[in-house]
C-alpha cells in the first residue's frame, strides 16, 4: 500500500529495527524523520537513504529522546519540514541494568512523552487529521528475564500504557490508532550489549542463560519486524493491537480475556 503524502517519525531510526522500518516507510513513499542519538550513524544512514530514495524524502534529526525539550523540538521540526505528521514509531530503546534509571527514562518515560507529543500533532481533539502510533515493547513483557529485570519492567509498562491510551483514543475519538509491538530476539547491535558488564552490571553473570534462550527461541531479522509495523500502519481495522513477532509463530497478536467483575 502506498503511503504517499504521509509523514512518519521514527525514534532510534539509525540502526537495527528502526533503520529497517525507516527503509520500509520510504519504500512505501512516506516522508520520514529519522530521529537518533547517534549523529555519525544518523548522517551516514541518511546519505545511504538519499542515494536510494532521492533527497528530500528523509531527514535526520539528532535527539536524545530522554531529553523532553529536545524531543518536543524534534516533533515540531518534523512538522515544520514536512507540513504535518501521520505516523509515530516510539522505537528507541536500550538495555542497561547498571544505569537502570536511564533504561526507564529511555524505554518508558520517552515512549509516554513521544505518545503525548504525537497526539498533540495528530489527535482530532487538537483539530488534527488522526494517525497511527506504534510503541515498541518486547516479548520480554511476556517472559521472565533474569538478566534484564528493569528492561522487562519497562516493556511491561509500554504495553500497559499503550493499551490504556488506545482505549482513551477510542473513547475520546482522537482518530489515532495506538499499538504495541513485541518482537522476540532480533539480530541487531542491542543483542550484543547484553554480554557487556558495562550494560548489565551484576546480571551479566546470567548471560549464558540469555544465550540459551536465544538458541531455543531463535533470532529474527529486522525486516520482519518492519513488515509487522507496516501491517499495523496500513490495516485500519486494527486499534489497540498488541502484536507479537516470534520465530515459531511469525507475526501474530496477543489476545486478552474480556474484563469480568
Ligand atoms: P539497536 O541498539 O540496534 O538500535 C537502537 C537505536 O536507538 C540506535 O540507533 C541508538 O543510537 C538509538 N538510541 C538509543 N538510545 C537513544 C536515545 N536516548 N535517544 C535517541 N536514540 C536512541 O536496538 P534495536 O534492537 O533495533 O531495538 C529497537 C527497539 O526494539 C528497542 O525499543 C528494543 O528494546 C526493542 N526490541 C529489541 C529486540 C532485539 O532483540 N533486538 C527485541 C525486542 C524488542
């Protein structure tokens, strides 16, 4: 499906899963703001994407999503450059159990902030045209991970926040579809960081357990995660979806029992 005329903002877009979805969005003719902390990587990535898709379709914005003011400016900058906003993918994430407060800030607080900023620019409540938000969680939200307790907590938090906001969007008639995406292990540089004491602190001793899980469950390619994201963006029947992507079942959805008293 063509996304011609649509504008997307992807955090953590210069590498790994974010990079793969930036590529898919450009292939579908969307304009894309690729937001990332890593300036060198972002500029290199933009040059490659300009060569492939032509200049003017992708912009790189250097931003630490944990800096609320900078994130606000980044959203405004995107709208100033491309005129409006239709798709926001809150994807930037880290795994750092040593600096666990930073992990909460990047993986959860910034996703909340990114969702609120997206709504400021897209919600019908604010006189805008509607859109789609995807918040990146993880299969860690459905499993116990001895090596990543705070990472796991943040990914649980992303699902809870996203589902509640999806309900708010429906009841408040925001015209914005809000989803959570939960990939299993994906072949990106983030996977290497879990073997590093600087990132994992005392939990690094559980790295063999982590590697065993990886060989048991397998490792996905970022392109499949991008495919899942594109389905969430283009299938307008989906709202408040919790998409899971695993090696054994591919792209599928988590279902919840209806609440009973
Ligand atoms: P990655 O480390 O390969 O890429 C993350 C990108 O985010 C990098 O370009 C990095 O520079 C950027 N980034 C990090 N902190 C940032 C910040 N504060 N501000 C702006 N940009 C920042 O990681 P990935 O594997 O592509 O992960 C993307 C998302 O997917 C994360 O939320 C991660 O938790 C989630 N996820 C990853 C896996 C996996 O196995 N790789 C599995 C499930 C979920």
